[in-house]
């Protein structure tokens, strides 16, 4: 057994190297950063077989260990998914570099020029689980925004993440960028996560992605500032004026297209005045796709093939082909339900009533609110960010899908010509 002091020293060395790398990254030009990203995109494709072999070891361990199907799906890497990751990195190359962008500025009456400009955080820590795609997304976004990153990807994807980080580091080395700009502490197990949460002074911000339990643990135990990414108890409300065909297609897509992700629909609310018209068609389409429906009494009167939804059915993130359905009296009742049970991720209203749409957008306090659109669009790539670090459900600094600007802070630059304050 390795002595804890030895582990602590090894982690400290990694964090020190990350801090040193962050200083060199802050001086790189956009051309240099894009060259590093191009090398990563290239090497992901050329090393696809090695990545898949490592991923299969993780996947087999997950299957034997009884990992939930939703997590197995998130863990799995295929040739198609690796190509998607490579393409996402290439898309980040095309995005504007936020570093150095002026947020605001002015020349004061005394002649001083003051400007607020975007700068990298420095060192970003990330704690996540069973999501090797996050390794690439976060590393690429961190590099483009001038940040070093230290990753704890969890034991479920340890083999996959090890190979991915090795590929990233080799790609950085090939273009003259410090390879310790991207590191992992997975080899230290939970000790690596604990070290990141206690690394104030080395890590500037910590971003957790994963289960509600993981996120809450990081929020509660970290001494490093945390950007909280939340679980997705996502709602769709079918308003009285909702078009039936639109409702059927959006609800099906939001639930079925990829049920294991945080922007998938978990609770469907239906206006009482539209329930008889909408519920049979909407739920038939879900049932045909293999969705298990947990419903209140009124819904089961209209669609008997449902399971009974108990008091604990609301506020559940299934991450599977399960959905909770409830009939509500009106828009006010729908908003009250969402306020009570939502994790403030994404909510959508299906309606042809402009006033109700505007009320929903104004009164629902979630990171993303939608009208007549599938909640599956809450995604950094879909929003044009190339990739995302996560979807922030808090209100300070960043909210919603986080791209390049959200990985920067600002500093004030003041240029004078000898002014002194009187």
C-alpha cells in the first residue's frame, strides 16, 4: 500500500506543474492554441483503436459490476463517437479566442485609459464520472481559453481517461506546448478528488459533472470555488393551446432520443383542458418506444397503461426510459410544480398562446427555458460552443451551457502617463 504522504507529494507535484503550465498558456497566441487543438483532433482519430480497446476494458468492468444502462451509454466510446469528439475539437478551433477581449473600457477625464479584459482562470479542476467524452471537451475548451486543467474522471472510466490524457499530452508536446497543461489524478483514486477539493491556491475553480450526489459532495466539501453543474430534472408543459403533432414529436424526442443525458425529459405536465386531447397520442408514442410511464390518477384514466406515480415520483432524474406524467389545472399550477421539483436545468412549454409563452419564459427560474422546442437542445455544441464544460444551474458567474467565455475571468488594465490621485 502506497503511503498517503507519498501520494500527497505526487499530487502536489502535479498541481505545481499545472500552475506553472498555466502561466505559459496565458502567453500563447491564438494560432499556437489552435495548433495544439488541431494536433489533438488529429491524434484522436489516428489512435481510435487504442482508445476503443481501453474503453472496452472500462465498459466490461461496468457491465460485470452492474452499472446502470444510462451510465454504460455515457461511458461507451465508438469510432463514430470518437470522430464526433475530434470534430468538436476542430469546431473549437474556429471559435473566437475570448482571451484579451475587452468587456468595457473608457478614457477618464484625467487621461487614464481603463479597460476590463478577459483572462484565463489559470488552473481548472474537473471531477466527473463515467464520461470520457468530458475529458476531451474540458481539455479542449480549457486550452483554447488559456487554462491548464487537472482532471479526476473517476474509476469507471480510468482506462479510457488514461489513454485520452496520454494522447492529449503527446499532441501538445508535438507542437511545443507544455504537456502538463492537461493532467489527470485518476491514479490516486478518491484521494485525487479530495486533493482537488482542497487545492485552494493551486486550483482556481472546480467544476463537478455527474450525479446529484457527486455534485453536492463537491459543493459541500470543496475549499476551492465551485461552478455547480446540476442534475437534470427536466420538465415539458403541454399548454391548453398546444398543437397535438408538435407535442407528440417534441415529447418523444426530449425523452427517447438519448434518455441517459441531463437534458432529457423526466417529467411531463399537461394542462387539464388539453389532457383528453393530448395525452392518448403523446403517451402512445412514448409507450411504443419502450418508455415506462409513471402517472397520476387523471393521466391513468385517459391512458390506463401507466404505472401509479407515488409521491416520490416527482423530482426524479431517471436517466432511462422512464417518465413521470401529471395533469395540472393551468399554467400557474405547472409553474408551481416546476418551482417545487426542478433542478433549474431546462424547462419547455408547448403552446400557441404568446402570452402564456412569455409568462413561462419570465417566471420559470431555470438556466434554460424554451418555447416549442425539445429540451435536448440544451447543449454547448447545439448552442454553437463547439463543446461544453457542463451546464451550470447556479446563478453566479455562469449559467446554462458553459463554453469558452465562461472559462475566463476578467482583469482591469489601466494605462497612464504619470497621473497621481489628488
